[in-house]
C-alpha cells in the first residue's frame, strides 16, 4: 500500500514539474518581455524554482484531494466532486501563471509589471488552457480509479460484514448458548423470580441488539458498551460474580463508532479461552490510548488459558479485515507479560 501511495506522489511530482517548466518557458518567450532580458530568466536556477513551486502546488492539491476523499468518500459517487476539484485546481493554476509572469517582469525591471498587455493575457490563457487539459485528464483518471477502488472496497466490506453477521449469529444463537441461558432462566425462576425477570430482559435485549445491528457497518461505541454490560450480566448469572468489566473511557470517546458486535467478539474470546472462577476472577479493562497521531480503544485481560482451548483466530482476522475496509487502519494485538490486549482504532463519523 505504501508503495502504491509513493508511486502516486512521484507521478504527481513528475507531472507538475514538467508542466511548470513548460509553462514558464512559454510565458517567458512569448509574453511581452524584452528579448534582451529573456536570457536572464532562462536559467537553471529559475527553472528549478518554478519546478519547486509547481511541485508544491501539485502536492498540495493531492493532499487536499486525499483528505477530502478520506473523510467524505461518498463524494466519489457524485461527479460534482470532480467538478469542484477541477475548479479549485483551475483557479490555483491561473493564479500561479499570473504571479509567475508578473514576477518575471519585475525581475528584469519591466515598468509596471502588473499591467498586462493583450498578448500577455492571451499567452497566460493559452498556457492555462493547456494546463487544464493535462491536469483535468490526470485528475479524471485518478477520480475514476478511486471510484473503482471504492466500489471494490464496499463489495469487500459487504462480504466481510455478511461473514461477521453469520459468525455473530452462529455464536450467539447456537443451541449451546441458548440452552445454557434457558437452563439458567429456569433455575432463576425457581429460586429467584425477581432475578429471573431481569435475566429475561437482558437476554431479550441481547438478541434484539444482535438482530438490529447486523445490517449496520458501524454503531456508536456507547451502544456497544451498553450491549456488553447486558451480555456480561447473562454470564455473571451463570458463572457468578467472577467476571467484571472496568470501563475507563471518557464520554467523548464513547461517541465514536465501532463495527457492531466487536466488543462481544472480544469478550466472548476472553470467556471462551480463559479459566474464570471465584478463585480466579477475570477483570476485563476497557480504556483509551494514544500512539503518535493515532488513538485506540484498548480491551485488555490477564491470560489464564484453558487446557485444550485452541483458537482458530478467525474472529480476530475477520475483525482486522473489517477495520481495514471501514477506516483503512489495522487493529493491534498484543500478548505480553500474561496480558492480552486488542487495540481498536477510533472511528469518527
């Protein structure tokens, strides 16, 4: 991926470097600049300066375009985005050409360099039109390449979500999970009717959340945490008060988003692969962490592996692919000093 991005930047640099040198050469030789003064402007230093300026313009356009598409990818589905980008680019190029000619006249001592003659205007517009044709074709190709990439990414995300939905439903709606909870409910009805009512509500809310969220790419983190609290309560009734969640997240972070059932997958893995009992209680920590420019939601637990509890790793691999397709970032998995931690990139929507 880094190589692809590097190639894009290199192609932009080459394009604007050549375009800058061409435009400068035409403006200097055909605008109203005294012939005897043109030699002062046709120098390696002058061309290097122009090339540097045009490369800066090109890279700036690339960065703005990239940021726009990163945060507002739905613009790619609308050709107006391309038109807006073209208009902005055209204005910038026209301004650069004008300033380049005015600066050249000023450097050779032309009186009143800001006063452009008819020939100057014609040359500027001619060069500008050539630039627009070249840059426009370049941007159009880039736009449709990004559009194709977006559709491919959406298709991959749809497949990953379908797989995740199936895995989540298979995990939660399988007979083993259902029978365990029904047996627990029967016991609660017999010995603690009041607790049975609360247990039934949590069970119903758990199934309702799973069914509602399966058609969404992301949900609010606050909704996911509320679901996890009820999900944990179901297990606590069966396992006893030997599993707890410590949530240290700020309220502002809870307004970010996560793929649905992300927390459920991670909590389920903890319960499935670790020994949990009154003598060996489990505390799952949820907190935020910042690493450079990236921020993460961290889910951490001590490792006390069950015997013969092999892990296929498919759940975490699927979660990794979903994050890559939703926000282009990777989750981080750490297993150090008997502490297992999964770090999820923050998703802002």
